[in-house]
C-alpha cells in the first residue's frame, strides 16, 4: 500500500516477472516512517514495519503499513504475510476507518493458497465473500514499495508483475527504472534508484529506493507524496 491507496494512483511495459525475478531477501527488518505531504505541507504519516516470520515453517515477512491523515479523517492499516523469498502473498488483513457507520469503513481479510484467493470484505452494507481462482502466481496489488525494491533494479530495466487487488481484480504492475543518482534525506545524500510504476501508462507514481539497502526513500505523484522522516507522528 504505502502511498498507494491514499494516492489512488497507479505505469510502462515489459516481460512478465516470475517469482525468480523477485528477491525478498533484499528487504531488511525494521521500522520506517514517512511524512505524507500535499503541496509540500505535511498532512499525515505512514509507518512501515517489516518483521521476519514463519508460515507453515516456511520463512515469511510480516509487513505492516499504517497510514493516518487526521485532518481528513483517514486511517488505514494493512498487514501482509508474504513468502520471504518471492514475496508471493500468503494473507492480507486491511482495516480502513474507525466509524463502522461511515461509507469509507472497510475490513478485508484474504488468504492466498493453492491457486485460490478467498476471504471476506466487510463494509457498512454488510459482509461479502471473496473467492477467486488463479492459474498463475500473482502478487498482492496493495503491496507496492517492498515489492518494487525486491526486483533487480538497474537503469533502464523494465518489469511487468501480475497482481490481484481486492477492488480491481487481476491486473499488472508496470515498472521502469528511469535512472539513478544522488537523493537527499534527513540523514544526508546517498545513491538511489528512480522508479516509475503503476497499473496503467497514464497513472504512475515515482519511487526512490536506496541503492545501499533498498529502503524506500520517497514516493508519490503530482502534489501528493511521502518522504522518509525521523518522526512517526502523523501531525
């Protein structure tokens, strides 16, 4: 998710990625905090936590992403379990909003197993089942930054990653490494990869990843973006 759901943005074409293209071992355990900025003014915060875990004795990552924009009464928390090597999804629990009577309130719970995506979507209107079959591996369409960081990034590289997302169904992430260069954060300047990514050529986000540790440093599109921060406070 990262800035994805909040931005509601989603770009470029290449050969489809396979699980062997993704190296989730590039990710590092830890907590990263980001300022959410609109026209350079802070309006909220994102916290991403990556933890080593196991699923049926297989190494996994537990990735928790929490976004809050208090002035707009927006809050969302996603918890992913993914295979530690391929980042193929195991499960997703997504919670949006606190007021159960609000139109935006939502609870999603899905598991990926043996070519089947199953679970429930709960909204103000009630609970609906999710039951989808897939004949090929797909990644979860709500997990952006950690997935992009796990690809073999190099200037000019392009990737197409098949995905499933609970709102939009099957689709693809189209990813292009547009270049590299220095990028400045609160900790100084470091070499970075610049990545353009999304789900259609006219809706793309720009991501910036550290070349040293593959950490996402920034992402966004237009006036709305997020930048890595020293603070995890939302305002």
